[in-house]
């Protein structure tokens, strides 16, 4: 398959898969009557990052972890600098006080931690475990806060529809897996053709 075509198809599958996966997770939350605050947390932590996650995992399995690193750092810069910057230009953002106390320190700490761990030129399995522990701690604190502020989930989430929700989750996840493979395949090919570093390809993608 042509590398550029694989890349384009990968992006299409990632967009469609991410959309289905998010809708499916919301539907599952309705079925299980999870409080809306926790739904928002899981969506923010997992569903919206699912395309990047599948690309990173496939790149690691394909023995090109540099694409994973570039993808993670590049998407982080885009989310913070581009997305947040554009939103703030269009309309001022009101930031909850509890978010300033909980999320901002984590958002500042994680890049510093990555820089410290990568200072020796390698991110080892131990380094990866340290990053995962940091993520789990942040997610736990966020879920606890959301649970404390839970409201009547039944009134907000509406009538549950189990089968469509689980079907959307499965279809979305399947498309994301395919997207990850296509994007990594296309990125590897383009990097080889133009002599580009895998990290640069990952960061741009």
C-alpha cells in the first residue's frame, strides 16, 4: 500500500474510531449510571487521547518508539499551545479553583519529570513505570473529586441503551487499532523515503 494513502486512511479511521469510541463510552456510562463528573474525567483521560494511544502502542510494537515519543510530545504541544491558545483568543476561559490546585501542578510536573528521566538519553521501562504511577495518582485524585461532586446521574445521562453503546465502543476500538497500524506504517515509509528522523515524523503527526 502507498505510504501516503496509508497515512490518510489512518487519519480517517482515527477520526471515525475516536468519535465512535467517545459516543460508546458515554452510552456505557448511561447504562452503568456513572456520575457525569466521572464520565468527563474518563473521556478526558482516555477517549480523547485514544488515537494517540493506539499510534504510540503500534509504533512501540513496530520497534520505532521514537514515533511514540514524537507523537506524545507533539500532541501535547498542540493541545496546550494551539488548542488552548485558540480557545482563549476566541473567548476567555474561566478556570475552576480546584482545577488550579489539582491539574496545573500535574501539568507542570509531568513535562519536568519526562525531561529529568530522559536526561540520560533513554526512557527505560522503570521510567515508563514512574510516568504510569504519576498518571494513576492524578486520575485517582480527579475521580475522587468528581465523585464528591456527583449529582443525579439518572436525570443528566438519560435513558440507557446498552447494545448500541457497547457496539459503538467495540467498533470505535477496532477502527482505532486499524488506524494506529496504518499511521505507523505510513509514517515509517515516509520517514524512509525522505530520510527523516522517526521522532520528527511522530511529532508532526
